[in-house]
C-alpha cells in the first residue's frame, strides 16, 4: 500500500474512505454554497479493487417499506436522470440506465401481505409499483415458472440498472476539480479531546488536525470508530455474484427477480447476473474474498432452473465475492453524528443498498456539515441515536 502524505497539516473535514459514500460526501460538500472549507479524503487503496463499490451490482429500486428509504431512492433516480446538470461540467455524460424493474415473488400468503402493504406505501409516495397475480406475471413474462407463487411486486419506473461506475468516477473527478484532496494512505489513529475529535494520524506518520471526521469506511467502519473510542454495530458479510450465459436466452429483459429461496437474478446486457446470501452468514475477515465452492451447485443454479426453466442450460462466465457493510442492528445505514461526539459523523452500515442511496447520503452529510441539520430530506430516523436507544429502523424489503 502506498502512503502518500497530504499537502496540508490541517483540514476542516477529513473523510475516512473514498469509495462511493466518501466520494459522494466529498463531491456534495465541494458544491455546497454554505461551505468553503478544506476537505481531505483518505483511502487505503485508491484503486478501490476490494471495496464494496467495486463489487456492486449497480441496481436501483423504489421497492422499500419505509418512506425514508423510498425517498432516498427517488432522489437517486432523479439525480441519475439529470446527472450532467448536477455535475455541471461540459464533459459530464448522460448515465446509462435500464429500467427493467425489480420483481419480488411471494411464495406464501404472509409475504404476499407484506408486498401488498409495501406497495400501498410506495404508491402513496408516487412509485409505480404494481401487485401482479401469478397469472399476470406469467402473461407478462412467459419464461417464469409460477408454480407456488402467490403474487409478485413489480415496478418498471426508475428501477433496474444504472451506470454507477461513471457516477463514481465523476464524483471523484469533479470533487478534485473543486479542491478536494485525495490521498492513498491509512488512518491509524484518531485523537479526541473530550466530546470532540481533533485529528488523525496516518500510517506514514503525519498527524493531521481537523474540524470534522466522516466515517465512510464501509465494512471497516467499525475499525475507524474504535480509533475514536467508539463502538459501531457494522461488520463485513460475504455476498456472492455470478455472471452467466444461457443456451436459450430469454426473449425479453429479465427484471431483477427475488425468488422465495432468496436467490436473485437479472438481465446484464446479453448475459445474466445472479447472486445470493449464504445460508451460514457470519462476519468475515476484511481480506476474505474466497468463493464458496458449493453455493452455485447447491443453491443458486437449482433455484434459477426451477424458476426459469430456460436456465436449465447455463454457463458461468465470471464469479466473485464481495462484502456488505452489514449493520447488525437493523440492516440500514447509520448517518449523522455520534450522540456524544458531535463532529464524528457516520455514513456507513448500508447492508447492501448503499450505492443507490449514495446521492441522498452525500447530500445529507454535506448539509450536516454546512448547516448543522438535514434540509432536503430528513434522515434523522437513520441516526446513531436509534442504536443507542435500541430502536431498530424497520425495513422489511431487505435482500
């Protein structure tokens, strides 16, 4: 790992972690009219090769149960649609999108009731989600085997794939153009004076003072918190992804389908992408990206072949394991200051749906730093205080 020293010895804001969440915060902060301070982003590896961002499936959905999560995804969709105007650079491109939607499949009456309840909430907020009977699903997508399916929840508006890689690249590029400094280094210490953090120590030996620290270090966020003497219920959990080709390709786009088994699959260009949560799902080492040698044959492929018979004959082309930054309390982001250390701000614990929430989180962090409060969207229900109180943020639509 390189250990490049920063250009200054003091910054108004230090962001620990420069992947999608840290760069979202950096870019939004660099465009915030009420903020004219200095920003340093520190990341262990500016190639981001092992980051959760590098292993993302680049998806976006409105199908959450909690209005706050729905609103965050709606802003993300609006941000992606209008990306060039947000970036405000003559070379900023349109972002590619593919609105094939999500298809949640209910295999029992209990989950069907949950989907119907969630759809009512989504509809109230303007989402285009519809509940489909098994017969309607079969009519729209004849390739499904709908045996045992009670109903599905589907939305073709602002749901599906988007080009998150280009968004990430431009956030970093534009943030730098706006004066944000990025260094490849590692934060190995955080200094505190009572109820405030005052600076960081880098692996290269420099001691850097700062006014605010943003913990955007993904699965390693707990280690960043520990350096400040704080606890955080976030840990790395392994998730598996498979790219495959089908001997009999489907005749239309495949929505991101969440099977009752927990296996999910979607269109990926002319190929397909599938993934799942392992049945045994412990915390793993930060550098553990080993594939489970049996999960494809034992879990993923049988579920695919059952739900989509055309997938009986498929060939895996690529496979990888990545890490969720898993919030063990309620599987949702923690954003905002620590309840006792007000200038230590969390932006971590997304548990798999962080990328699509990154525009709203970046904007929210910048508002907190510049104004001392959330303004565009009230994200306070996702604050650290709920962890202290033991009051989980309830979200039933977790994949």
